[in-house]
C-alpha cells in the first residue's frame, strides 16, 4: 500500500518513481518553492515591526 504523495507547491499528485524533483511534481514547482523560501528569508531582516507600526498608527491617528 502506497501513500499518496502531493506536491507541496501545487498540491497535485506526484509521480514518485523516477521523479528527480520529488517531493515536487515538477522542477517548476521545486523552484517555485525554493523561490518563496528565499523570499521569506529576505523578509525577516526587513522589519517584522512593520506590522506593529501599522497597528500603532491605527490606534493613534495624527
Ligand atoms: Zn507541483
């Protein structure tokens, strides 16, 4: 019995055997996931406080 594998990017069923891109369904999804991951990394040093500032701005209008 084999569990169904799904692509983390597009949720499509993934062909497991002979698939060099697994757990992704294709190289495209593999790169898309990597790209999103890298983007998240870049956002961390950006400033998570931005959300706080927006909140503060709302409670204290100029
Ligand atoms: Zn996919």
